């Protein structure tokens, strides 16, 4: 009598317990036990390891996991995937060749790794290039290997301008581009804006599309990258080039307006400067895409992260006001900042900043 296949949800719970405890051996036993029990390898990758990794991110955001715990859990999941990859017998290669890579500047490589392993299970030949792949090196690889498609992963929206250049370069090399990850929006809006050939909401959908209806090679090669007419006002360029000055000016202004900051430790000042740098980076990306919701979504997410860590999120409001003052000659930037300020004011509890 065969052993019934265990439920992916139950396996995910056991894997979660193991990775949170830092128990790599226990984590490996969970996934190998799931395979032995009849759960197919693709489900183990996506519905067990993938589900646990998403929970790791959510628990970090809620301040229930430290950065160190998040890194340790991710490292265990990566090694578990490696163990699974050498354990499972893959079918012979009977489909095309796919290059899987992360956008330059993108360090969250596990989603791309999961896709690479799923594609191998589907019979593809896969070149997995890992995290933070500079576009020139990616293009050199494409010229030397001639894949049927590139699968490009990105979780950070601030890398969208770089992703745009990479997508265009791949297409100019005659290779279609499939993109996925949180950076491209929950509905793929930024994939369409940047003219990727295909957007996939998750690894299973990407593998399904590549298996059933692979994108055609671009005809005519080069696509112009200047199809975003709003970039002609140079606001994105100017904000990007002066980001360091903007952070310094806003930090100085906040110290004048928020008395509590005057007693901050050096570490608290460093964290404040880092938060301000992220805000400016997301503002620049919103200018690149001309999408107010990209910046507003980031600000409301930041407010929730700060709140979970006991930091007064209302300090974001004077920071936005200071940016408006600094960018008084930038109408699109003022519009985006105003929309974020209005949304943040609605979501925060009333009362003065602490």
C-alpha cells in the first residue's frame, strides 16, 4: 500500500518551524520526506519552499523576525533547494534553452532560483545566472549561448530603470524577455510599460507560458528606449543625480522640525538617512514610470514597517513637505509627493508627531 502524498500546507508548516529554528538538517528532512511521501518536486519547490520564503518576508516586515533570522532562514531555504535539485531525477531536455537572471542590483535571488529549477523539471535547458547580473555581462552570455528567452526577476521597484535598459538590450540581441517579481507590479503594469515580451505573476505561470506558448524572437532588433515621453522633462534624471543632496537637506530640516531627532544616536541617524535615501529612490522611480501609486504604495508600506518597529510614522509627513520645498521647480515630483502625503494623512492616526 503506497503512502499518501502529504499536503503541501502541512509540509510548509514543518519547514517553517525548521528554518525559524535554524535547523538545516530538519529542513532538509522535511522536503526529502515530502518527496518520498509522493508530493511532486515542483509542488515542493513552489508550494512548500516558496510559501515559507514568502512567510519569512512577511514576518520580517511585521518585526517578528530579525534581519539575521530572515537571512538565516533564506540561506537554509536556498540550501534546501540545492539538495532537492541534486536529488530529483529530471526529464531529458526536450524543450528550449532559457537564461534565468536577476536584474542588476537585485539581491533577492531565491525566486529566480525556484523558477530555474521548475523549468529544468519541465524539460528546459536552463542557464541560471543568479543575483545582480550586470546587463553587459548578460548580453555577452546571450550572444554566446543563443537562448530562446530570458527570464528576468526583480523584487525592488527602484531597479525598474535598470530593468528597462536590460529588457531593451536583450531584445536588441534578438532574445525575448519574460519578467516577473514584485518590482513589475501585482498586475504586471510596469512590465507592459517597459515593453517586456511577457509578464508572469509567479514561477508556475512563467513555466506554463514558456512551455505552451513561448514568445517569438523580436523582429527588427532594437527597440527605442525613449518611448516614455514624460522623461523629456528631465525630472527623473535630476532627482537621481541629486539624491545625496536631497537626503542631506531633508535630514537637516527634520532635525530642526522634530526635536526628538536631536537626541538620536549615531545609529539612529544612520537609519534615518537610509530611510530617506529609500524615499528619494522610490520618488525617482515613480518619476521614471510616471505612476503616483508606486510612490504612495511604498510610503504606506514604509509607514507600516516603522509602526511595527515603534517608530512614529508621522515623521514621514514633514519629510515629504521638505522634499516638496526642495523640488519646488519639479511639477511632477510635487504631484507625486502631494498624492503620497494625502494618502498617508488618511491612514495615520490623528495627533502630533511624537
